[in-house]
C-alpha cells in the first residue's frame, strides 16, 4: 500500500457557502475549454516516433489502450520499455480477479484481502468513481489550475493530490465520494506514492516539452492503491496569465462534492 503524507483534513460543509466571482469562473471555463481531455498521447509511434493518427496509421496497444505504434515490429521492439507502464487495463483486470476471489470464498471470507463497501464489488466501485469523476471533471481541473498557479511554472514539477473516500450514504452520482484532503506535491513525491500511473504520465510528458500539461492525481479510498492520474494539455499560457487566483480551493472542492454541484 502506498502512503499519503499527512495534510489538512477537510471540515464538514453543510451548504454552498462559496460563491465565486463570475469573471474568474468564466475565464477558468474558457481556459479549460481549450484543453484536450483525452488520454495524453504523442500521436507518433512510441518506438520510432513516426507521426500519424489513431484513426489512420497508428494503432493503440490493446492492453493499456494508451501507447501508439505504427507496426507490430515497433510494438515488439518497444515492449521491454513499455511493459512497466502498461497498467490501465491490468488495473481493471485486478479488480475483476479480486471480485472473483471474494465471490468464491462465500461465507469463509477472505482473510488479508481487502473487501469493497457493503453491497458493491470492486468493479462496481470503480464504475461509480468514473461516473463521479465525469460529473466533477471541470471542477477538479479548475481547482488544479488555481492550486498550482500555473504562471509560476509549477506544472512541470508539481501536481495536485486529491484524496477522496466512498460515501455510502448517497444515491446521487455527484455525492458518491467525499473529500478527505488535498495537497500540492512534487512529481517525485507523487511517483513514490502512486508508482506506475505517475511513471506513465511522466514518460509521456517528454514528448510535449514547451506546452502546458496539467496533471491531477486522485487517490480513491478504500481502493488499494487506488491512484489515478488525469492529464489535460493544450492550455493557453496567455489566458492563464490573466487569471485571478481563487485562494480557498480546498473549501470549494468540499462544498461542490458535498452538495453535488459543478464549478
């Protein structure tokens, strides 16, 4: 299990007490609308760097659905390097395997094996997390921009860590998870915590030198290790430089998660 450094524990928020300046919200939304939300890919072969597209000459690795190759020969050649980063589908496969073990054990239990919240499988929890993230995606990346204060050039060296925990008391997608804490940490600290997902993110950044690439690291409890890295690229440095900063980002996150509101 990866450790998370102690940091600020969030207070309970009962209502939307954090109205935001309309100009700041509008400019933040404009900046994010310029970004690309899909997985960070180079649009060139990971081995020989031949340019292409996912719809044309380049084909995705079927295991992680992230790496691109122009030929099977290049994919085989690059495998010794890529295999330590080929983790996405493997992570979901591990959830399925754990669910099968838990189901097969029945009344005998699974000593030493973590179990999901009552009434859910690990795969169910993962699906809820993806739906929750989709709802709050704009809020999460907006808070990342303001927490990192990008014109200070912290994006190449830092990332926002957000630890959330499943909240079993709500049936609303937007309220499935509560905020435990948030903290800006270095990429090295994040890599030590999250392992392969961060290694993949940092490896793929190398082909995007000179562009603003924002990373967001989420740890989803009680999943173990439960780390997910979400990148967005194509952000405008000029627009970011004019952005008034929001100082109370953790409180805004807590408020939006608790009340099921978007940014």
